[in-house]
C-alpha cells in the first residue's frame, strides 16, 4: 500500500511516500523568511506553502520512483497548526485525491510525531511494542502519552503553560540569540558548565509540566546580573545555555521517570522537535540503560515536522478503515 503524506502545519512544507511504512522519499522545504522576525509569521508561512507544495510533492513522487497513479491514498495534516498553513495542505490534498480518485486520510499532527517511530528505512527497522510511553516534546507541546495502539493514545500529563520548546526559544531570544533558539542553546551548552547557574524548578502534582516559572527565574537572573555587569550575557552565554538546558531536562525527566515507574511499562520513546536536543537524548538513553528499559530515540530527521510521520499515521488510520470526507475543514487546536 503506497501512501503520499503531506505536512503543512507550521513553517515546513513536506511530502513523503511510503510503501507499507517503508520510506521511499521524504522531501522538506524549510522557510528561512521567519528568522528575521524571531518567530513564525503565519501569513508569510501560508504564502510560502502555496509556492512550495507543488514542487515538493512532485519531487517526493520523483524520488520514490513511482507515478501518481501508483498512490493508493493521501494522508494529510488536518491539525493542529496554523490555520492558513493547514488550509494550503488540506486544499491541495483534497484536490489531488479528487483528481486521482483515491481515498483521503486526515491525520492529527501530534499522532504523527508519536508514530514517527514506525517509519521504516528497510524491512528490518525495529519499532516499539505496545503499550509504550512517549515523551512528546516540541515548541508547542510537552506531553507524557501512554500509547496503547496506533489509534489509542492516553495523555497522562501535559504542560499547564509553556512547553519545553517555548522555554528554550523564549530564553534564547532574551539572550539575543537568533530564531529558532533551541538548537543554538544546544550547541552552546556543549561548551558551558551546567552547574554554574541555578534556576527555579516547578512543583506540580501528578505528571503535568510547567515551564513558566523557569522562564521567569531565567529572566530575573539576567536582570540582576546585567545591573552589575552589562557584558554578563556575552561573557556567560555558554554557561547560561548549559544551565538552562540542564534545568529543562531535569524537569522533563522528573515526571517522565515517575510515569515510567508508576506504569511499569518497559518500552519508552521520545518524539517532537525538542527530542533532537542532544542533552535530552543522552539523558533518556542513560536513564533507560541503567534500568534495562528499551528506549526508542528517533533519527533527528524524523523529530521535526515531516510528511513521513504523517504518511505512517495515515497508513494505520487507513488500515483501521478511517477515511476523511472531502468537506472536512482543518482545525487549529485539539488535544491528542
């Protein structure tokens, strides 16, 4: 079964082809225009999607070595995401499905991140066994999810304010670092002392997360130190980055470890853009190695928004008999 996946939820236009979850192509067009604004500008994003989507889909089909008539179904991101960006992908997917006379499958973007672990580069690619626990960490989401099956996901905990990715990006912006700040913080952290500065950690019941207190603590530290030394940020960038990264990882692992212990589940995974962070990956792998827990850590190319994960999620949806009516509108917000 060959599925074309289309992803356009934010600022990356992506198309992928899979054959029974084996990846044939995965093409991504990133938008550099937002860097000058310190964040994604929705109107500019939707215009760029309009320019990119036809050549991106055409290239994905070419790289896969197939023709349009070989495609059995089209899976597309229906939400959540930026409304204008989603409309571009949704409208294109509907038009192409009608033209080819094939089924349309709508995919929850967050489900796609979780199921990215089922993207196979060959028939021998290992995949998680159900149930497994997934730590989904991205710019807009921090969630601990119990994955019982491809269509049955239970949120055990989630952020009550900022997500981990937002904490990285907002603190990076205050330091004068370019957008997106998360990857730059990760690079700087390799050169700094993670114990140089102490930032506040939340005390939230259960498995829920909070990062607003950390962000405030970080800002207060900068404010107080800049009064004494105007060059404080420049002189301490690496140490600030390392201490910030360590604190965020500690917060993430605290609740994730509690969920792992309480559920007794021995297979875990991480997903989402922040799962590309080297410190997060090392902390998760180290925790699992010490306890004999099987960890699934995705390739970095599958952590960010990509159509391969949408195609795989659509594959499972289609097998379960789910298709999308041509009248279904995209949605900007939804829980998993």
